[in-house]
C-alpha cells in the first residue's frame, strides 16, 4: 500500500478501527528512556557517535578485546549473561547493530552486509580498539567475517555461534529475497508485526521456533524490541539486503582461526551447515552443544563462555 493510498483511506476509518489503525502507525524505534529502564547490564551502556550513527554499546571487563555481534532482530540483551561471564577474561565490547535495539538505523543501502560491517568498523575506530576475538551470533558471525575479509580488523580468532554464513539454496532464494524486499519497503508490514507481537504467545512461538528455551526475562526483552515497529523494520530491511555469496567464497581464505559452536537442536540454521563450513575453512574447529537451539548462548551462557575461553587460550589470546 502506498503512502497516497494510506492518506486517501483515512477518512473512511470507523471508530472501531481507530485502535488498530493507531497500532499500525507503530511505536517507532525502541527508546532508551522508555524501553531501557531495566535493560540488562545497563551500567555498562553508553552512546557513541560513529559513522553517522548514534550507537548503543556496552563495555565491561578487562583484558584482550572481545567484540560481540548479535544476530538479526536481537540486541545487546542477547549477551545479558554471556558478556559478564566473558568479562572475567576480556574487555567485552557489545554494540547494538545499526537499526537494532537502541542504535540508530542508517539509510536502506547501508543495511547490507558490507554496510553493517562498515558501520561496526567506524565504531571500532572511534573506540580505538583492536579486537583480539570476534564472537558473532547468527548474522553477527557473517558481519565479523566480512570485517576480516575487508581488512577492517585482524583478530586472532573468530567464534561463530550458530552462524548464518551460507546462502539459502535452491528455488527458495528466488522467492524469499523479493518477498523480503517487498515487506521491508512497505511501512505497514513492520507496524502490523509489532502490533501482533503485543500478544505474548506470538513472541513465545517465535522463540520456540529457534529450538531454544530461554527464561522469562529474556523473553520479555525480545518482546520489548519486536513490539517496536522501528526494530522490526530494521530486521526486515537487513534480511532484504543480505548477500552471503561473498562470505562463502572467502571462507577458504579466512585469516583468523575459526571456532564453530552449534546448538544441536537449532531449528533456524541447520547444524550440518557448520559441519560443511568446518570442512571448507582450514584449521576450523566444531563444537556441538547437545539439547540446545539457535539461542544456545542464552540457554547455557556459562558453558558457552568456557568454550570461548578455552578457544582463546588455544590460539594464544589468553594465557594458559
């Protein structure tokens, strides 16, 4: 529906339709004063201007820098328990990606994989840090690899947590990409999604679809985000602009050591993809976490932190 069509239809909305119409207009992006009052690790939060965007980033701990990059539709709350656990050994730097959580959204073209990587690179430059380790969940792992591929960072290791690193195969790609673009370009779609997400069962079903079971606090933070149309729009735009072909082509030449951590019950990214990547990337190591899903790092943060620390010692980022 075009903006003109929306304006022309306004006079015929009935009183009964008003609440639905207001819901469709959306609540915009998450607001720190409204939505961040009980944000996990709030004391570690700060706002930083970088690359023309106002980033929300959390920094904690001491030691070599570990850059944490969350996946599509998530934010720093995804690291609520893992980040403090890692902070015992690392200086943890965890931003909300562009358009996600409390970070400003860029223009459409910059919501692509290289655009997102470039924005994160700008943040790294402003912070004047050199990540020794990148930990990326789902699409965040692809952003980490693109940062390395383009030479914007040179970490010793990269940890992929249920990483989305391979393109969709077959005829599904021909259908999914145009549909994602259509949804992302229609302002009513994220608003309708945000309105529907006000029903707690919708958010619960979305999370269950990942194969993970997370606690009620984690569920509440996801609900806070998806009920804001700006956050939903950013996730849709990111998916519409995503192209993993360059990542797949570069995997055999990946410079940092790669650790692939998978939840054996992941329903979002088939674990067999990690097995295939392990065969492609020289020196890559694969660790499977039985009984866990796509959000394994939220289900078992202490175990995930131990796996990451062991890998960091293995590649010389941490002392023995």
